[in-house]
C-alpha cells in the first residue's frame, strides 16, 4: 500500500472513531458496542473542548480588533448644540451640510444626529432624545472631517429605545417633579410616531404607550400587568417615587429608567480624544 492510500485509510479510521465517540457522548451508543476505548473517548472530549476554546478566543479577539462601521450621514437630520456650533465658522457648517447631504433641524426631537462638544457630557435633553430615537452623538470633529471610514472625533451610536415595547405609568409625584422632562419625552414619542405614519412604516413606529396616574389608567395598567408573563413583564414600567404605587410591579425612578434606555450600538461607535 502506497503512502497516499495509507493516509486515506488513516483519515477514514479517524472519522469513524470521531463519529463513534460523538455517539457515545450523546448517549446514542454503548462504548462496548461502538468499539470505543476509554482513552479514545477522553481524547475526543479534550479535542472538542480545545476547539471550542480556540473558537471563543478567536471570536473575542476579532471583536476587540474590529473596526467600527461608518454610518451614512446622507439625508440625516442634524441638530447642532450651541456650544458645538461655536467651535467652527458658519462657512464650515454650511460646507458640511453640502458635502454630507445633511439637513439641519432646530428641534432635537426630529434629529437623528446630535453634534455636541463631548458625547460624554451632552446634556439631559440631548441624551434622552438620542436614546429614544437611536441617534448618533458625535463631536464637531467627527462630522466636519468625515470620510469613508468615519470622522476624526468621537461618535456614540445608540439603539432606538422606542422600538422596544413598553407600557409606562407615571405617578402623580413624578409628574409634578419632572413635568418638563416628561413633556419632552412625550413630544419626542409623538414626533417619531407621526414621522412613522407619514412614511407608512408599520414596523419602525414607536412601541411605547403612556398611562396617567388617574384611577382609570391604573386599572388599564393592572389589566395589562395581569396578562404579562415571563420576559414580557419587562415591558411594564412604573415611574414613581419610593413611597408611591407600592402595589404595582416594575417600579423605578425616572433617573433609573433613563439610564436603562441608554443602549450603545458598538457597530458605529468610535472613541476619540475629547477636549480637556
């Protein structure tokens, strides 16, 4: 028998042994009837574990070294913060809108890109609007020096929290303390809903539903809570203080809820040097 035939026969025996070891490990065959020795079975288990460890390590290394994708800004609605606008001349902002095909808006509830001085300290309203709409928070250097691989500054892409179903009940004390912020959140929700209706987009429309602290709304909320089981219980949100609505599930403060909906999309996030 020549060398090629011996190698082929050896590979066939190895494949048969691996299949027999897999059958024994899954419980589909008996070791004695399959002709698998204990050492062969142990060697097969170690080999499979080594392959899994190598695959996990390779995936982790690939995720760490992956280059973020460049988010297309063509046709995006851009809101420029007042402090960020002062960092460049009016001609540069005009050139940016011409080059990128962007549309500047003065209402942040309509924007998809938020230009701030530092995405780490962006302000409450910019943070809430970007988290609800899934906007892109970027520094002026990112959008002014944009290329095919992204700009030079920092960019933080968020996941749209409005796409996750939530039933939100607001207590009386929370409505009194945080009325401006709650009114702003309802406005962002309304603008996004009207925009989805105008596009005829049924899949991308907001999936939040607001409930007041009235007795009727509380009864409706309790009826929804009784029908929610398992993982669907996370769709219930009760914004209240510590001493309010203790009989309702899923209670939290407004501050905790806003931190919860701030979800980063790592595909389009680029970290850069911020201002000192």
